[in-house]
């Protein structure tokens, strides 16, 4: 998914994986986590799962905005003939990003979807335990990624 060059593919897989991460975080807060997968009970939409997630985990406003934006972007893809690059920049705005240079909007849109997905999946939803961002004091502009086998396995 992260190596994909198709904006459609990255949006769809990213949305699916974020929804699965939401499920895991919600289930962790439930006494009966099977209610999300029980076919006798109502199946929740992404937006409904977000509501439950927000109620259980109280994420910050930026995280909620990005999740809403990712869902809005996926819905635009699924239900309209919107220009995807423009939809990405509208649904997942980045106020700190420089203005889009002419001719490179496709690359910027793809990079934005991938980076928002990574941020939400790893740091906000904690979909993969043991991965954390370390801001380096000796290189303040860069960030490094650290993940050891013991972090993942708990051994």
C-alpha cells in the first residue's frame, strides 16, 4: 500500500486499514469486543466507528479532523467523479505545506495520503505497537524510526 503509485489504490487500502485500526482501538475499550463483528447486531459505518472511538479515547482535534478528512476523501472517490488530486488537498489540508508547484500535484497528493495514513495508523491509532518517532536532538529537522523485535513481540 505504501509503495503504491496509484492514488486510488492508496486511498482505498489506507481507508480499509484505518478502519481496521479503529476496530482494534474500539474493541480494546469494550467489555464485549465481539459486538463489532457480531452479525446479529448493527454493523457500524466508518463515521459511526469514529464517533465511538472519540467517545472512548478522546483524541485531539487534529486527529479527528484527519480521520474525518480521510473518510470524506474515500467517499468522494467512491461516490463522485471528483478530481482526486484536488480532493486530497481539500480533504487532507496541510497548512504547513508550501504552495503546490505547477505540474506536481499528483506526487504531492499521493505523498499527502501516504503520510496522513502513516501518522494516523502508527502514532494516533497505535495500529502497530513498538514503532515510535524519535526527534533527534543532534538533527532537529529529521526524525528517525525505532522499532526492535522485543518491542514488537514483548520478549
